[in-house]
C-alpha cells in the first residue's frame, strides 16, 4: 500500500539514533513552528482556519539529557502560549 502523502518534514537522525518525520496530504496546510533533534512543533490549518496544534516528541532515553529536553520544550511552549 502506498502512502498518498505529498508533503513531508523531517529531522535527520544523529548517527543511528533518533530522527523524526511527519507526512501530510494536500488538503492540509501545516506550518512547523519549532523543531530540534527531539521534537517537531506544528500548527495545522484546514480550509484556512486553525484546526490543531501539536508537538511530536522523541524524548531522550538518557537520564542526563532529560532535564535539558524538558527545559527546551517548556521555553518554546511558553512563547507560543504567550502569543
């Protein structure tokens, strides 16, 4: 079965770990607001109106990286909510 998604956004993996990808069809306008090796934050429009926003996360598996990850996530999420 072929995926009929014409649009894509991806974050390259670091070595053999990680990497994120999103695909969507032509009926959706999707804007990437923020991204890094652990997340993609988007807002999606259907028929010109905001329908949904979300953050797709690949959380770090190592304890020593988790605090930094949550701080980065909280910083940009607070910026978005303030607008």
